[in-house]
C-alpha cells in the first residue's frame, strides 16, 4: 500500500486480539530501502515481505529500523540480516531485551535526535518515545508528514503501557511535531487524523485516571484487578490482563504523585522447574506453528506451480483437437 511518495506499507493479516486487523512492515525510500520492524517469527511475514519486494518493489533492504524489542516486531531481524545483508538500527537499551533475536553482525546503535538518510535523500528523524516500552522509538519523515509509531499509537485501539508518566510526555511531544499528517502504526490501519487521535489517547488516559480515583474514593482498599472488573466491563475479557497492566501504570503514577498509598502484596512462590517446563512447552508449540506455517507456504507454492505447469503431468500424450472441415 502506498502511504506517501517515499513510504509503502506491507500489511500482514493478524488474528491476535491485541493486534487489530494486521501487523505492518514499512518500506521507506526506493531501490535500497529502509524497513521499519520485521514481524513475528512466522513464514507468512517473510513470504509477504519477500514477495512484495520481488513482485512490486524490485528493491532490496539496505537498512532496517526497530520500533521496540517485542517479538512481534523483532523476530525476523536475523532473517533480514541473512537474506538481505540489512544493517539493523536500534537503541542500546534494546540489546539485552532482544536476547537471541539480535543478529551477531550488522547492528548499529542509534539515539534520540539522530537522522537516518535513506536512498534518494530521504531523511528520517529518530525519536525516543518511552511509555509502551522503555526502548520504544518513533521515526519521523517530516518532509512528508509521516510518523512511524510502532506500538506507541495503534490503528483502531489503545495500546499497553509500562510507564504512564513517560507515555503522557511522549504523546504531548508527538502531538506537537511540525507538519504531522499521517501515523503509521505497527498494528492496525493508517491514521490520517493524527492530532485528533493523539488528543483522544490523552483524553482516555485522563478519563481513566479520574475513574480510578472515583472508584477508590468509594472503597477503602482495592486491587488492580478490582479496578479492571469495574472499569472494563464492556471490553473483551481476553484483553483484561493487558488492561490490568495499564491500570497498574495509573496506580504507579498516582503513587509517585502522592495521591494514593500502597500496601505491598505477597507474591506466590515459583517453582523454577515448573517455569522451565512451561517455557519449553511454549517453545515446542511455537515450533509446531512455525512448521505448520512453512507447510502451508509449501502447499501454496505447489498449487501455483501446478497451475503454471498445466495438464502435462497428467498425460503421457495429451488429447489434440482439430476443426472438422
């Protein structure tokens, strides 16, 4: 999808309730392009990007920027490096958070205020925008008014937050960018009314804070989950754990501001062996999904190949036809 003269979006359909509509990988520049994010470790992301580059772009990836370390944005960094020799750009804070997803070579560290020049003289500003994660980055193509937001702002829903105070400062900063015309989120649709959407994000957080304080004023003590049950009754319950994390960021902000006091809880004791077993089972399930994704891709390629070959594989000698004279 063409976004602006120098920006295209490769939109990969997604069924995760946390990811509205699809997950996007963005291409900036022409010929030797800059990509933003790389998608999850499933073949459909690699197939979509590889196919789009070959069939539509006739281009290769020279540079790749990371919006933040979460796996649905960073799982194919090694593949980008191996397949295209792409140089991977990220904040130093992302290095330890990426773990084994980080390539062993071709990594360049960037920082707030850097400018990345892409083919054709296209220049991207690097903005450190913490809130969703400590290492969240936005990239801004000011000449075309295009802001790549990762998960800082999503298309079609609000996002999860780890630091609400930092996040509110981030939103205020993005709102005041010059020439802002369109937001390119990591998930969901493009946003062509950016100021209105950012203002709505700010309004929602302020409304939620007032709601939390009102509930707490009526009850002597509450847990974060009590607040989720009261505040998110009309929200899909599959999103409630994420909502609980958001509520906790509100509570931390209110605590830091001296508006509430906290009574420490007591965490359950964790059996390291049980945790390791769960992690291994999850790894096995992900491996099965990856294999299924690859088999599905092979079946699709075989179907296409059979269509291109025609009926020759079914006949030693095909019937021939001639007009009756």
